[in-house]
C-alpha cells in the first residue's frame, strides 16, 4: 500500500473544513481546494476558530495549534491543488453531476496513483466512479458531523473499488481517530438508511393514527427507547432543519429500494410548503418564537417505540441479508453515527425477535406496504428459536462470557478479575440488562478458582452515572419495581459475595452507580472525581440502598446531608466521612488499585468469605446474637489448611500462600 503523505480536500464547507482540520492534526500535509477564495477564507476561519476554542479550554497548546495550521494550505487552482495528492477527499455539495464533474476533472490532472474518496452521504459510489479515469481507485468515506463528537467513518465499497483504495482510506481513518465500518454501495449506507427509515416511520405512525401526535412519538423514542432526541425533533433541528434533505433521501430510497419507501405524508406536505424545520420557522414543530423545543416525558405514555424500532431493525436485517455489512458494524454505526444508546440489534435482542417480527407482520397486514415485510434474516431467527436475550441467542449470544455492557478480564496469574462497566457512551448507566450481566459476571467469577478478588471500574471518564432513566419512562409500575428489585438484589449479593470486591471509582459515581460502589467492600476514589446522589433534584429518591446502606456506613448526619441536598461530595469529604477508603491522585490511581487488589487476592479465601458474611448478617442481629454467630463461624474454619499455612508462615517469617482449603 502506498503511504499517504499529502491529502487534498475538495470543498471548504461544513464537512471539508472539519476533515481538513482532522487530517492536519493527524500529521498529513493538507491542501484545501474550493472554487473561490472567499470560500477558502471561510473554511480557514472555521478551522482556526475550532482550534482556538480548544486552546481556550486547555485541550490544545498554542504551539500545537500553530503546528497543525502549518500543515494546511489553501488553493483555488485545481491542478496545483491535487498535483501531489496521494489521497483526494471530496466534500462538495451533494449533487451527482457535480461529483462526477469533480472526479473527472481531478483524475485528469492528478497522479495515477491517487485514491479518490467521496464524502457523499447518499449517492452511489459506482455511479460517481464511472467518471473517474481509474474507477477502482474511487471509494466512499462517509464522515459524520461534527467530527469531534461523531467518531464513525463508513468506508463504502463501490462495485469496482480496489483493496488498495480501501486500505489507503482505512490507514488515514485510523490516523484521524475514526472508528471504521465497511459497507457495500447500498442506498443510505448503514447509518442514514436506518435513521431515515425510522424518522419516516415516526411520521407514518402519526399519519396512520397510531400515535396521538409527533410529540407522543418523539417522547417515547427519547425517554422509553433512550434516543438522544426524538427523530422528528432531529428532522427540525439538525443543521437548522433537514426536512428537505430527508425528503430527497426518501425519494431516492423509493427509486432504488422500492416505491413503498416514499416520503411519509407529513414530511411530503412540509417539504412542498417550504417548511424545512427551524431554519424556516416551522417543521414538525413551530419554532417561530425562537423557543427551544421541550419534549415532555409523559407525552409518549400511550405510544410503544417498537412501532418505529421494528422497521429500523428490519432495514438492518435487510442489510445483513444482502451481505452489505455485518451485525457488529450496524451496531457501531448507530452508536457512533446516530448517538443511539445501544446497538439497534442489541435493542432487538432485548425486545425479542419474535415481538419485532409480530410487529412487522401487523404493519404489513394492516397497511399492505412492502417495506414492512420481515427480512428472511428475522423470520429464520424466529423459526430457529433465536429470539434474543430470553433464549440466550439472537443477533448475539448471551450467557457465560458473552456481554454487551460488561467487560470481564480475569488475570490467572494475579487472580484479580477486572469487571469493567462498559457503556461509556451513556456514562455507564445501568439498565435491567446491564444489571443482569453484572449478576452473570458474578456467577462466572464465583465459581472460578482463578478469581480471588474482583475490581469494578468504569470505561471512559465515569465510574457509573446511575440508573438509566428510561426505566422511569415506561410508565409501568411492574417494570419499575422489577428494575428496583434487580438493583437491590444485585447489590446485596455483592455485599455477601464470597470474594472481596473493590470499587475503583475512576470517575464520577452518581446515584445508582454510587449505590453500587457502596455495596463493594473497599472503595478507592480518584481524588479529582466526585460522588453524588442527584436523585432528589429529579424528583426521584435513591432506590438501591441510597437511604439504607449510606446511613449505616456514614451515619445520619452526613447521609441526610448528601441525599437531601444532592450536592457532589469531593474526595477530601468522601475520605473524612468514610464514604471511601482511599482518595488517590489520577497518575497513581491504577497502580494503587492493582497493589490493593493483589493484596486481597493473596488473602485467605475461606476466612474472607466468612468474614464478609459475618459483617453482613451480623449487622442484622443484636450484638449478642452477632457475637454468637461470629464465634460459630470462626470455629467452623478452625481446622482448614489455610489456617495451618497462615500460622506456619508466621513462625517461618514468610508470606502465606493460601489456597482456600
Ligand atoms: N453537512 C453534513 O452534516 C454532512 C454529513 C456527512 C456528509 N455530508 C456530505 O458532505 C458533502 C459536503 O457537504 P457540506 O455540508 O460540507 O456542504 P457545504 O455546502 O457546506 O460545502 C460544500 C463546499 O464545496 C464547495 N464546492 C462546490 N463546488 C466545488 C468544486 N468543484 N470544487 C471544490 N469545492 C467546491 C462549495 O463552494 C462549498 O464551500 C456532501 O456530499 C454531503 O452530503 C454532509
């Protein structure tokens, strides 16, 4: 593969400017080309302003900013701009004829080795490539806006795209810190295919009177399904309003995927009356008073998100059926390109594949629309009994060692298990499936002789942000109670778990996350982070031990202060009040955790197990009863090999080697 040193970005607009900036940061020499100097000046300004903001926030030094800027040049003349380019990234407006004109023009003057990557968000790569001198060197690289928050890059393989062109795009993507997925040249690729179909279905749900209003759909998607915003709200606000773009995309889908995909009625009407969203004052909502839209949680009480989710899952399944991409790549696309709280196929597994298929069949029977017909991928799964989490097998497998939310690393040498709460895109917020997976991981560790100590920490900047609030949007008392009970049962199990558990509070521990940490045996806190019970500020109250475990740990005075005021507790107070055992500066945190965990892993397992049980059960009894159970318990392990080893090693002045026998 040819090494890329020089990149030319065509178009200094919203996307071109960001792509150029990221390429410059990755160390490439970048030429930005636009049709007039005024556009180049605007692009340069966008780039410099973004870097200056980061300098102000202390994320970038002024020297680095100058170094990055030194990698950039701005040229109008196309021949001059592309003559040294190893890779050209095209970000000109989304017009097929223009893209074809640009690829032709560039092919004529650039080196034959040049790879041409188009940032089209919907057009066919094969069609664009037809105008290139070397169609095999044309590839799709679909970046997401804004690049600093959306790490996804879809690499789109045109019919003739060569491995070389794909490898070149991949290496540059890696240097630009993108998370890559691969997809064939299908309409909408992955993320936009799912996003546009689900948005259109949100509209259809209202038009078909299945939802009372746009607000009802948006509320259910936002609070029950946990999407960052309602999809119709996004239609109105993304880039100032994207109803015109959505309309064109749906028309394109209708042309390429079948006429059943045509624009939903409200969308069509909005488009035809020039109401494109916020930028025109009106869209699905009225923005004329300049207000920010507020979606009330209760508005979606009567609408079940499966109505919109099922067609989204169906599109994903159709992509798999066609061999366009894989299940993992689909889930990465919705997580990192659309900000979904979970992979859409993971959601399907939790919902039940049978329920998804039933919903699609209901829609198909009622509305006779081809697009609702379930993909054979889904119907086959139902036939094979692969119904999702409830059967242990769906799009993914579930059970021992198979986790969505948990990462479990067992070190057989140190005998320390690291359980990582792994949902960083949602501050490791706990939902029902997450709690079940932690429980499953405890099952795995309880029976594993290679585990003598468990350390829990969080992936990303947080330890755990608490309970996933979507649980409270369900409006169903039985599911809220089940959620509440699952947390209580799990945290109690942690308290009496036969092996020591350490909470390595690497980042913020809030609400349910803090309640989990308090159920651990020892707590080590990064001294730059905070602990907090925010529940009362939300009208909630702690429900996983935040009133009971806390008051027993630190007493009523401080417990009430923490919970009623809901203020963050910083490391010095946390240490003084006895909320944590240690507060360690970030640079030394991991080493300290490792050392402490190793010490516990070398402890006497039988004695640890009984001691933990005594702490728990003894605390439920009066002191005399507790003392009695304690003496019985201590006598019960009196003749173990561990005790023999402990006492022998003390007299031999060496460290004991306990085996738990
Ligand atoms: N904006 C987004 O959110 C987004 C996200 C992903 C992909 N995309 C895709 O990226 C591409 C660019 O979108 P954008 O939002 O940056 O558009 P934009 O309108 O902000 O910028 C396009 C730029 O291209 C310039 N241009 C026009 N003809 C040119 C030519 N022949 N050579 C060089 N420059 C030329 C224009 O002057 C303009 O500065 C489109 O294909 C779009 O679908 C956009």
